[in-house]
C-alpha cells in the first residue's frame, strides 16, 4: 500500500462482547446474510473486518453487511446448537454448510404402552419423553447401549409376535410375550429417564467403572475405552441449553429491568422447542403508569401472542390482566433457570451497548466541548504500533458526528527514526497530517487525540501548533488506581471515570489502537513475504509459523540451522533452505 494513502478499518459496529455466542450479519433490509458461531464473538467478528478470514466468499459478504447482531450464550456447545437452529430458520445465502436437513440427535421414548428408547433427529415428532440435543451422535448411541444393558427394555422398533434373541441373552424383558407387566416396565423407563436427566449417576457411574476395570483386566481395551467415553458423556447429560425448550409449543420469555428512568426489556421467542430470536427494547418510564404492561402491549402490537409466556421478575404480570390486555388466553409459566441465565447475559450486554452508544450523545459532546473550549464534531486519534522498534507504524482513525468514518482512516510507515521512540513517531505522524490538511488534501479535525502521556502530547504539539485542540489519553499506573487519565498540553492530568465523556474517548482510543496494531502486523507479514519469497518449501502457512516463532525479520535472518529446524511444521529441508538464503551466496 502506498504511503499516505487511506487504509480502511471496520465500520462502527455495535459493542460486541468477548464471549461465546452466535453472530448474524444483516443487509440494509434487515435480512440475514450469514450466521456464525464463535468462542469469542468480539475476536471472531474483528477477523472479518481486518481481512484475516481468507475464504473466497468473505469479500462479497462484507460488501453487503450493514449491521451485526449477536446472541451471547453460555459455551461453545450452546453456540453450536443455536447456530444450526438459526441457519435452518433463516437459510442465509452465504452459509454453505448446515442448510440441509441434518440436525443434532436427541434421546427419546416413544409414546406407546411399552416405550422404545430411540436416538432421533426429529424432535418435532410426538414422543412420550425427549431430551437433547447432544453434540456427539456416536457417543450418544454408545450411551444408549449402556443404559439398555443396565436396565433391559424393549429392543425391537416394531413389537414382534414372540421373543427375540435379545430376550434369550437377557437384554430384553420380552413385553411382546407379556413377560413383564406394564407398571414394572414403566418403573424401568423412569429409572432410565432419571439417568438421562443426570439423576442417580453415582450408582450408574460406579457400575460403569466396575465394568471398565473388568474389561481392562480381560484385555478388552476397546470395550474399556468405550465405557470410559460414556462416563465422559455424563456431564453433558446434565446440561440444559437455554436455547432449547422442554415445551413444544410457542413461548415468549420476558426479562425486565429498570433504573428508575428507563425500562429495559429483552424477549426470547421460542417455537418448536427452540430459540428463534432475541429482541431488545427500552423506553422512558412515566411516573404513575404500570411498569410492564405497556411494554408487553407494544411488543404484541403487530404480532399474535403465543400460547405461553414467562417473565422475570415472576411477579411482573398477572394472568387475568394479561388476558385482558392481549384479548387472548395465554398461560403464564415459570421461567426455566437456563433460559433466565441466557436472557440475563444478553440483557446485560444490551444495557452496556446502550451505555456505549450514549457515550456519543449530547452529554458526552457537551463535556468534551467544555474541556476543549469549543464544539467538537470531529476527532483524529493517533496511535503508534511497533515490535521492539521494527516496522513502526502510526495508525489514525477519524470519528465524526457520533460514528467512525473509515474513509478518513490513515496509516503511516514511520521513516525518520530507528528503534523504539514513540514521541518521535507521534511527532512525525502529526507533522505529515498537518501538511496534508494545510494543503487541503485531507480534512482538519476539531480535536487531535493522542494515545500517550505528557511526552507524546508535547511531541505532537510541537508539530501541529496551538491552532488545533490537542489531548492525550493514557493509563494511570501510579498507585493502585488502575484508571485512565486525560492529559492536556499544559501537563495537567484528569482521572477519567466511566461516564459518557470518558467512554467516548476510550472507545476512540481503543479503535486507534486496534487499527495501528493491524497495520503493524500487515507490515511484518509483507516484510516476511519479501524476505522468504522464492525459498523452496516455504509458502504462506510456513511464513506465518516463522514470524510467530521469531517475531521479527532480523531474528529469522540470524537464526541458526538448529533453531530453524526446531520450528514446528518446518521440515529439515525447508529449514535448511531458509538458512541458506541468508548465509550462502
């Protein structure tokens, strides 16, 4: 990329938490383009905008993305289940996998006089009992076999006229011939259900452990390994997913909170036993009016109410009042703990996002104008990224009118200094920026914000002069306060709190930091590609391994044969080829 040319970063997405969950990319009409899961939502979404996802479809996808929605869940397994559900529901055009009829397996008892224990992928069918989903189908089938070995039940899908071989070897009580009464059979079914739900594990686990020891003593190691895997499945059996419902009918779940001024509402909508979507709302409270009923009425203004509804706090609504409000019969049910946990996670992040969005509002701007002494509509934030003095890059992001403007993002390769010298690098970047806005090439900001303390602020001041407002933001490392400070050109320092004004400056600084680091990594990758280009056996994957191992080009250049051969993923021939590049010829 030519020097002093714009380099684009991500648009200003909603605050995305660093937690497991599902993300949905939306187009300008609100249609879902892509659904994905992540262990860390913030990190995963960043990869799309930073260009780290090299799949061919990504550039085409990102041209259409105008909004991002996330649903925060408990762990990766819950995210996996929810991702599949949402893909099946929305059928996004950029999701290649998971749009077929494949699904996760469940354990179920058929609805018969003598129920049959089955592994099924069709939870929408009618069963006497259903539990799941589970993420490992093979392990689930082995668990079913272990259950039936400990508690013999019917083995035939269709009841035969006479007992089969399973009865002869003691694995079936032969209900087909009336050898077991229905009530005794039901007792066995209830014991199996207790195990499936995580009850009576101690006795079952002890029995399986004994069988493992017997199998190992008899040198039946494959059998012992299978039984060991069944023990590992037990914790999963105790997990109830908040994204799944034990109720097959439609149900909406409401989670309310308020701060005395505003009512916050998160709604989880369930259908066919699974979470379909999560909605967030907020509106001002009016003194003397009911807290919850207006919000519920507004939610159902353009949609029919479900058959059932649950609320937190549980005393939020009464059945009679709700039926009069909606003019429909709605059952009020207790909210399951795992659903309440799911809604609470998303509700908390919704309120945090509102707080961050509020940081760009009138209060934040008024406070900033009071500090600067003039209205501030545009902010340029500078940050320096370097790795031990190599590939030093200045990253600059532009904030204006409440959002980041990526067309004004810039990056500079620092030319005039060697080694690590942040103040000098800030001075060079500020000087080059000033030259561009004085020539009319780039706009002039109302405020220049520097990621650094007094030394960095003074370095920038010498280059941009007194005609432009200038501030610094830096970590407060004195004592144990652990906060952040606002630094004026005079050297005066102000400790920042968590109010809208402070959140605005921190948010802009964080974006500049991210952008500068990305630019530095890009420079390092380019340098490594130039350095290692044409070496036999060294492609992009091994280039990445080498830079990850040695961190800098200079260290790769000075590495010994033995150090290169010790790099994971490098063959001896490839390591020797790298060494010869720098030490022969």
